């Protein structure tokens, strides 16, 4: 992959792609493109951070409390069945009413459109993979290891944080990898409610029947997803190797 990227970069630096219409679109909209990439990355990072903050404790809770796993994962599975466009639309009404009732929320950008509903929807979609992989990783830790940790005087919380979670790290990274790629792709749809990002090029191109704009947004999204996948795959491999030492 690095070799392919290096070859493409070399060819681009020598002007081999200058006559391509997609390159001309990028050159004409360079500032707009940079802003779209920044917005897209911000959506992804914020959504991932909130998904981890909620999904990780949910996964730990369902691993420690087997009875809670059924209802929790049933609810998260239902959320996954809702089409992304429908979920974005469902959030517009409640958030609009909330911002009208509490005008202070509008001053910090929370409303029925733009970033707030996009982040909420992306977080909801990201909870299941993170919680499920966290639970699976914790349950895969051998009982003998946790029993030995308790025998050494560790509290249940210390067993989870100091023993079980480090051993479950490959599974956690696998869940994070799934959510990251999913969030990058679904962030394109968020442009429909004014959240911006690379999806703005896709829908602008569809509206103008300009395939070059569509490709500019779509190929950039694919490149981001592939880069994130490669990075997280490398981290997962390192974690697995370290665990088996």
C-alpha cells in the first residue's frame, strides 16, 4: 500500500494527473475541500470519542452482568436496523423542539440540523460494535487469569482495569476499527442535514449531475476509510503480538 501511494504521489508531482477533471475540480475548490475534510474528521473523532465513552462501560457492564446483556444488545440491535437517513430525520424534530425550549443550546450549535443530530446518530450506530467487542473480549479472558488476580488481592474493579481490559485489547481495537470505518462512511450521509463534510461534494455533484464532484467526495471518503483501517489494523497486530509475548 505504501509503495502504491508513493508511486501515485510521484506521478502526481510530475503532473500526470493534471488533465483529469477530478483534479481540476479539486484545484478549483481547494479551500472548500480542505474545510470539508476537516469537518468530516471532526465529526468522526467526536462521534468515536462519545461512542467509546458510552460503549466501553456498556460492554464491561454486560460482561459482568449477564442478565443485562439481552436487553442492552436487543436495544442496540434495533438501532442498527434503522436506516441512517431515517434516523437523521427522526432526530430533527426533538432537537428542534429542545433548542426552541432552551435557546442557550442554539448558541453552542445544538439544533435540529447540522452537527448535533449527525453526531448523535453516528454515536448511536457506533455503540453496538464497541459494546459487543468489549463484552466478547472480556469474556474471552481465561477464568484462571482473573482468579489468580483476585488471589493476589486485587479488587473486582482492579481485575477489570488492570488484567481483563489489557488482555481484551485486540478485541476492543477490532470493534473500534469497525466503528471508525462505519462512521467515516456514514458521515457522508450527514451532509443531507447540513453537517458538512465530504458528503457535501457528493450531494452537490448529484444535484448538478457532476460526476467529478461525486467522485471527489466519494474517493476521498474511501481514502480516509482505508487509511484508518490500515492504522487500526497495525495497532491491533501490535497489541496481539504484545499479548502473546
